[in-house]
C-alpha cells in the first residue's frame, strides 16, 4: 500500500507525463542539503550553529551596512567563510539533476524559481532559460556604486578560493570595481533590497511564471521570504493546488497587505484542501518524479 506521500508523488508524476499543465518548482535550501550546503534557517531556532541564519543576519546583510563600512562587512563575511566554502565546493545532488532532467524533457512546461545562491542547478546542466535565481549567486560580483553599469545591468565572475587567506582589507582592494574602483560585493539579494533592483534576478519573469503555473511545487523551503509569499498570493487568488516537499509537515502561511491598514500585513493560511504534503527529503522525492528507467541518467 502506498503512503500518502508516495500517492502524491505518483499523482504529480502522472501530471508531468500525461498532461500539458505548466508546473513551477520553487526551491529553497533543503534542495542543496544533500550536497553539503547548510540550511539557511533551523526549525530549532536561531541559535543552531549548523545553519547560516543568526540573530545578526538581518542587520548585517544589508546594502546600508555594506556602504557604511565595507571593511566591517567583509570581516563578518569572512568569519562565516566556513559556510561559504561549502557553497564553493558543493556538487549537484540527484535532486538537482532530476530537476535538470525534467526541464530538458519538458522545457515549455517545467520552470524553476530558486531562492538558493549556490548555482547548483546550473552546475547540474539545467537549461538556463528554465531557471531563475531570484536571490542571486554567491560566485558573481557586482559594484556597490549604483551609477556604475556593473551595479545592476552586468556582473563579474568571482573566485572565492583566490581570496581565502586574505584579510578583509585585501579582499576589498582585490574586489574593487574595474570600471569605477568602488567596493564590490557578491551578487546576492540583501535584506533591504527589492527583487526588481537587479537585472539578474529577473523578477518580472518570475511573476509571469507564477501567473502561468497550473501547479506550484515548493521544495525544501521554510516559506520565510517575500518570494514564497508572492507565489502563495498568486496561487491563493487562482485557487491553485500546491505541493510542499519537506522533511516535516507544517501549516503553509503567507502575508498579504491588510485590508484595514495598508501599512501593515496580515497572515493567512493557505487552504488545507489545496495543499498536498510530501514528507520526504527533496533528493528522493524529486527522483521519484521521473520514470525509473531514466534514473541512471541522473
């Protein structure tokens, strides 16, 4: 007898193979966990040393903080280098490769919006036209000077291994913008920046994919950022079914502008009858979406 999760997987697999439905995957840090990349948040709280998030993250990871003191910003960044080294050295797992297989075989119907900054979907040879990295990439560099063309329109590749043993001051000097000599920083979305603030994030296209989707599948996300809120808002308006692939089950909530006060937000729970939960690690779950005879290809 199939478990409930297996039944949901079989249903999604049939939807992929036997319909023309457009399916949007929204991936979070759980997708890359089997590649050795740490989770961003912990279910146990902010004091979990195995995750990236800590109580200072929201005040440190801002453009305002960077511009006020780049040296201090890179000092903190370098103190977290153990985490960032795992990003640099990580390899795609079978979950990434399963998504790549789906995109290659159903290029017009399978799209991916990822919150991850590790670039592992591209390293898994996922077609770039099928993936949007709305939080950026850790191995790309941008200029902090908003008047520079390398700030929002273009970017530079970044090899962190060359900077591993250098001081924060030396890093700033080495990463000075080749165009205007301003300090540069990784091309990652910071907490005080909008999604439409950089061309790389392709936020307008992300919203198009949300509106086109017949099914949204969330993979390894904690539903804690605006990207997932926006997806859920769109799905809620369309009465769209969603799937949550995660190692634990929890209510799916999102924020919307309050009807009583436009300056505040209210929390809604996504209708339970539209939510299907797959309580399983993302690697095994995603592998289960492709025909068994093709498992050797991933």
